[in-house]
C-alpha cells in the first residue's frame, strides 16, 4: 500500500471542491482511495461562522451534537453516531472562523466520488472524509473516517478461519478508520497544506454503493456502552 | 509512505524471534518502521496457557488487567494503561491455547530493535508491537501500538502555527497508533500469515531512546476519564 499526501494551494470558502482536487491531482490509477480533510468539505459547503467567543462555541457544540459532556481537555460529544471532540467544530486553519461539519458527510463523499470518477475516468475509486479523533487514555489525535464512499469500510471476516482452521474471534475490521489514520498522519496537522492524500493498493473491496450503517456498532452490544450510559451520553 | 506486509511460515513457541524476522526480511532501508504482531512476541516469550474453559479465561482477564468490566461483546479492560479487549488475551491463530501479552512489551520492542539493527546494519529503525483495539461505537477492530521503540510515538506540535499563523489547537499527534492501524490493516486478521509489516517513509522522528510515558495521557485531563470513572475503571 502506498500513501501519498498532496500539497495544495489554500482552498477558499465555497470554491468548487472537485475542480480544486482535479487541479492538484491530474489522474489516479484504478482502485485508489482519496482522503480529503473534513475542513475542505466544510468550506466547500460554506459551513463556517465568525468566531465571537467561548459561549458561542459552547452553544454550537451542544447544538451540533447528539450528546455532549464537558471535560478538562475539550467537549466529548457524539456527532452522527460517532465519538468526536467538540462535535467536530474546528478553529485550526480556519482563519478566525469556526468550521462546522457539513450536515451529511456521506452524501458529500458520494458526490465527490461521482464527480472525480468522471474527471479521472476511473471505475473503482474510494473517497474518505477525515477528521481527528482522540483515543481513550492516549496522548495525541489520530485520523478517523467521518464518512466514506466507494469501498467497504468494514471488512467482514465472519466464517473465515485462522491458520489452524479455527473460526475467527475477531470478525470485523474497521478498514475506513485504519486508512484514515494512516492518511491523516501523512497529511499533517499544522501548516503542511496537505489536505488531500492518495492510498494506492489498499486492501479493501471497491463497491459502488456504500452503507453508512456498516461502520456503526449497535449500541446495545458496544463495548463502550456501559461507559457512555453511565454519563448519559447514550440512553 | 510505503506499507508492505510480509508473509511468513508459522512461528513456533519459544523460537528466536529476531532470527525468524531476519529469515523473512533480509534487509531494510534506513528509517524503516517494522511492525510485529503481539502474538509473535507472546509466543517468543512463551506466554501461552492451554485453554480449559470460559471460567479460566475470565480469571486470566481479571488477573492480567488493572481494571475490567464485562460487556455483552467482550471484557473492556485497562491493561498497561491502555484500553484493551479481554486484557489482550487471544484465541485466534493460537492453536487451542490462550496467548497472553508479555509483561513488558516496551522492553521486548527495545530488544527486537537492538537485535535487528545489528542484523540489518541500520542506524534508524523503528519497531512497533501491534494488537487490535475497538473504538467506541464503531464496528470492527483497528490496530494499535501496544509498545514501540526507536521513534517518537507522539509528534509534539506545541508552538507550531497553522497556515494562517494561528497557534494550533491540536498539539499532539499519535503517530504510533496511526502507523499500527495502517500496518495491521495490511497484515490482516485471518489466515494471511502476515505477522510482520514494513513502513518506509513514515513521517516520524527516529530516536534512540523511547519514552513509553509520552503516549499515555494524564488521566486527570483525559477526555474519557469521566466515562472511565463512572464505571470505576479508573479511580
């Protein structure tokens, strides 16, 4: 697998994102996965507000999330069924604005994929929209897939056997977040100006439709549910 | 960044792991990060017990973890200051045994690095020992770094600026887990027999010593602490 971040000029609010991407990436081989920073997608959709102060940001965090808990570090929120810091609202590389996540990132990923398949004349193309995520008890953020399109984000190994012919204990692999983590590391967080990244040879199955539900685990079985329930983040 | 999983023969318990690795990987370029499945490290150190039943496995999970909580899916545990499923005890690819994590994975990573630097005649070499991790509300596992050696596992961006000259909000990047996630995806979970993986061109700083504390977030500030406290996983 080859992971290549792409340096770009600064993307302006409400610019044409597929055109911007095609301006910097002229062609890609079949079965490429393109990673796009959620910031670009938010700017594309004009999801910004001028920053006026802490109170405003807190109100936005509450409004943009299904559940929110204040912690010493940041707000721990559930946004679109995903654990996120501050409901994904971002101030870095935002030029004095707050950047909010678009309302339907899966539709954005699908639209990007449709436009870019045409521009690049490829059949199999994956698109991931990445944001950062904090792991429990870990210093530092890792990249996660806010949404994706064009490949199976979860590899289903149910029924597969291990090297001794025993049925596997682990049956699902979160490919979308694994790829997002690697690409986000390559893209950087500061002034690198690398909001795009290409993954070639990723071990994923390319498909036309994408089922956003596949990556969400049923809360009644989730390992973290007792924790989330204890602080009333989920009912 | 190039990520290449390595196919191997089956590793036998208490075999010489550095020799096994050098048997399959003859040489690597400078600044390579080698990922090794925690299973190989556990077998190297002879950390297996014959499986006798569910009660035994539960007792081991409690004994091997600092805190444990039973959930419908598996045990949510804290092991070596890290959230792990079932205290890292594994039955897949274990040939009827339970495979436990070695007591000091950081020392194992350091020992592997020392031996392999010599065998491969390189200065800058990173080693990651990977296991799987479950993210909150996500289907499927991702790879995480149980331990590592030879590079800065956390990139510290404090004081760096964004593209508009504003101080960064995000200041720490968890490079070790990001690399582990990508490599684990490439290695696979079933009968691929790819317990090793090479990452070339990874955007990390190679160092001689490694500070295992850098990747652990102080619980008093951790975003997840209110959750972990609510179910008494941490005090």
